[in-house]
C-alpha cells in the first residue's frame, strides 16, 4: 500500500487509541475496589458457562483449529487461575514498603496496551491479556488474528455487556476493526504505550521492532525427557494428555520425547496402550510430505486430530482407529533437514533414543539449537536432582517435572507458576523476559527513596577473599 492508501487505516487506529486514552484516564483514578470490580466483570464475561461454550464453538468453527471441549476447559481454567492470581493483589497506590531501605513502591499504569493474539487461542489469550491490563488500570486494544476475529469480537461484546452493568467505560477494551491487516497492527503497535505479542515469530519480531516497549514470546518446541527411573505408565499418560489437549495447539505441548534406552520399550508399550502409533520409515516420509510444503508447516495439519492427519496422509487403517490419539516418528537428527525435530502444532511426536541421561540432555540441547530455546523442558523421573541439573545447563526458562507439560507450563492449580498463555523465553529465545507473563509486566512502578543512616562497608570486608588469594 502507498502512504495515501494507508492513511485512513492509520487514522482509524489513532482514533481507537485516542478513545482508549480517554477511558484509561478515568481508570487511572480508580480505587483498588473499583479496579477489582472491573476485572471481575471482564472475567465473568468468559467464565459464565453458556458464554464460554459459545466462544469455544465459535473458535473451532472459525479457525478449524483445536476442539470445543478442550477450549471450554482452557477458557475456564486459564481465566479462573488468573483470577486467583490477581485476587487480593494490590495494583493501586502503595504496593510495597521497605523501611530498612527507605523505599516505597507505587503501582502506576503502563497506559494503552496493544495486544497481539493468535488464532490458536482466540478467546483465552485475549481474555488473559485483558484481565492483566485492567488489573493494572490500563486500557487495551486487541489485534486478533484474522481467523480469530469473530471469536474475539464476540468476547468483547460479552465484556462490554458486563461493563454496562457496572458503569465502566467500554473503550477500556477495544479491538481493531476488520479486516485485520499488517498496516493496522503496525500502526497500533506504534501508537500504544506497551505491546504484548503472542503468536507467530514474525509478529513478535514486529513488536520488538515497533519502537514501542514490547514483551514478545519465543517459539515453542518442547522436548520431554523420560529417564530410566521414570514411572513409564504415568509418563505416557501425562504426555498423551498434554499432546492431545486442544489438538496440540499450545506452544507448551511436547514436540519431542527423548527416552533413555533402558526405559524405551516400557515407554513405547505404555504409549501404544494410550493410542500412540509409531510409524515406520515409509509412513514417516509420507507424513513429512503432507505436513511440510516448501519447508513450511502446512495449515492443513495445525490443530487437527491424529485421525484427520492420518487420513490426509493416506493411512486409512490408522484413520479408522477410534483409539488413535497421536502419530509418532523415530528421529535422530535436528535442523531444517529433519523437520520433525521442529514445532508441529499437531498431535505428532518425534521420538529420540538416548544412551543415558547425559546423552538425553545433549539431544535436547541440539533440538533447541534449532528451535525452541528458552521455552521449557519436561522431565519424567524419580531422581529429583535431575531437574536441577537440567535447570543449570539447558537453555530453558522452565523445567516441568512429572506433569502434563502443556497444562503445567502456563500455570496450574497443582504447581506454583503464574497462570498465563504467554511464556517468556529469555535471551535464549530472543525475549527480554523469562517469566510467565503476568500483571507485573503491565505495570510501571514508581519508587520513593528517603535517606537512611549511612552504611559504608569496609573495603577489606568486600575484597577479603580476593586479597587472601591474590594479595593486594
């Protein structure tokens, strides 16, 4: 488009942001009680069972990705979990005092947030970002994926209806109008005060290059290690649950399983009993042709069931199996020449065999050198010390021990991670944070510093060890 062609688009975005700033100025003066009321209203918009199911059904119908029942569960659990994390948390006025340091911390809004969201979670991810933004007294403008537009629009209708009940300004939560294009999204990122981007790496790179402070997430390509001590029945159950949830649309779903040789046959038997089909080399080659075209993952397999993918690949016997849950291929390499070593966004797993635990770590490091560095790794073991070993040596922000990975990584009711659908991957994943994105990322903090009694350390106290070893 020429500058003349894009001018109406840019001006339209500027008007949306202008309205958002007006609404945010109102929210800036709210009490904590009023903030929490608005957050509760937005949460109830998606938590109410009838609305939740409508959004889940619309998401699958519009995007063709995932399945309704899992989206219902995801919408509910992720929103409920975030609401739990936010409950009772102070985000207005003084939020911390450190008398010994003479420091007081005050929460301040970021302003207008631009939320870039993917088609894989067109209700849950916008809802998560909206709740965090509102809790921090921000306004938010969502830029959904084109496929997820209808679901996001319906979510905002529900939110605005709840806002009307409590007298909150509807312009606190807005979205870009259809049709969603790169020009409008880029303009929104430039005009906003903060960008939070979840989705394709091209969107994340655009967010970082927008000139606006941004949080973006790295690529998913999770590997799970099953060592020789693991309870293989439990490990297989967790892996299958994680890999099939919402047809593996989550960036936290396992893409590879690295099994230590002594556990291989036990694990394969348990996986097979749970509907995992290990393909031979000929079928692996045929599946690769279906899944990747010109080096790019085909949209025709993303978020589809294993039976659907088997049908597309011409595996009629597998496609007719009612118990088929996952397709699995043996792999030994990683990189572009081994596409199964990358992210697949479908119930398809790569299986690696390791001689021992140390070799398993090296395999995972090699896979992450190709794709997925910084995200997380799964570990199934009875040796607790091995989790620390992975945390010390692998380029990951999270080590998920003996859990269904895609359910645990973004926070769960049985672990202590914050509920989120946006996982930072640190500098390993070219991100500027390594946390599960939470309300803290939507806040500015002002610090008041008062004088305290001077405490000047003695030089010898700080350098005693150095002097003792090397002299002065």
